[in-house]
């Protein structure tokens, strides 16, 4: 287990380094000059050149990259080139919206995917199973922004149950209002991601139904459904763990779009705004944090799967 963890940890570090290089170089390809943007269109070339030097934009790309990575290794994500604010402090502030939103969306996705995916497999060949399977296929194909707009129309405008946009200025000091403002965005992401995961749960359940241990339990007197529920569902849970990393990545991407739609002051909305203003230091640090979060979740999922899967432990021994 220790050797496996060290190997996966080395791959995680390598993935972060490669991701940081790709992010850094990609942003330098985009057109526009942040020094010109700060100085204004009427600024003379000497002023723009002096500002570019003070921001370090005239350094070689390798020097800019090593300065950025060196700061991250020291725990400094940099400062905004436009406002001078600490990127780390802003990310911590915005994460108070984005992290709860993502956790709520993940819980909703699991609450949809697991029971309905298992039910769809148990009802295979019947009208109920066909309906559930068709519903999952349809919802999985729905763009998350369109799903959000439909939910706003129904729950905010028609029924008036939930707010359509915004987040309370008092934040989590008013937990009921904060939770209420995140519920509709979380439902939007959770329903779409849950539909995608539901198809996987259905396939994993059908695969588990064909395993020898389920057939053996059925031969000992249990019905096939009882054997699957008692002995196959744990195997399905193990399969779900393996795709949680992919689901988390989908939730992160969905959060960027949904925070724009619901005007939530989270990391995704801040990232879109910073891309528009060419605030390179903020954008590259924000992208690296989001990428690192997804990679770390995948690393944890790998360790958990390896720890609980007897087949992998047997291969290692």
C-alpha cells in the first residue's frame, strides 16, 4: 500500500507540474497586453514599457514561470496585477461559495444515481426500467446551463420557492439564506451529473448480477434480486468510487458555468471575470488550484479503491 501511494503521489506531482506548464504557456498565447490594459489606451509607450517592467512581464518566459512556481512552493499564489490583492486570500473567500456548492451537487448526484441506477437494473426489461433508463439518457444530454434556466423558470418564477440569483452579503452568518441560495444551482449540477452517473450505476449493477458470487447466493435459496442486493451492491459501491474523480471534474466545470448563471460570488465567476481582464497571475493560479483539486480527488479515490479492493491488494502482494 505504501509503495502504491508513493507511486501515485509521484504521478500526482508530475501531473501538477505538467498542468502548470500548460496553463502558463496557454495564457501567454492569448492576445492582449495587461500592462496596456492597466495603463489605458491613451498611455504613451514609455509608460506602458515601465509598467510592463514593474509587473515582470518583460522577463523571459522561463523566469516568469519559475517565479510563479517558486511562489506557490512558498505558499504564495501571487497578487493580482490589476488590484494588487492576494490571490490566495481571494480564493479562500470565494471557496466559501464554490466548495459548499460542489459538495451539495455531489450529494444530490449520488442520491439520484445510486437508488435510481440500481432500480433501473433490477427492473431491466420492464416498463419502469425502460423509463428510468430513457430518463437518464435524456437528462445526461441536457446542457447544464439549459437545465439551470428551466429550474429557475419552474422553482423561482412559477412556484417562487427558491431565489433565482445571488448570494446573501452576510454569507454563512445567515446559514438558512446561504443554503437556500445554493440549492437551485446545486440541483442543476446534481441532476445532470446524477443522470450521467446513473447510467454507470446501472451498468455496474447488471455486471454484478452476472458474477459468480451472486449466482452462488441465488443457488442457496435467495431470489436473484435478494442475492444482488445483499452481495452485489457492495461491488457496485466499489465501482462508483472509481468514477468519483470524473464526477468531481464534471462538477467543477459545471460550477464555472452555473456561478455565472446564478451570479454566485465563487471561484468560477471570478475566473471568468479575470480571463476577461487578462489578469494573468490570478487566472493561472485559479486554474492551477482547480486542476490540482481535481487531481488530488483522483489521487484520494485511487488510494481508497486500492485499499478496499481485495483484487488490487492481492496483485500487490
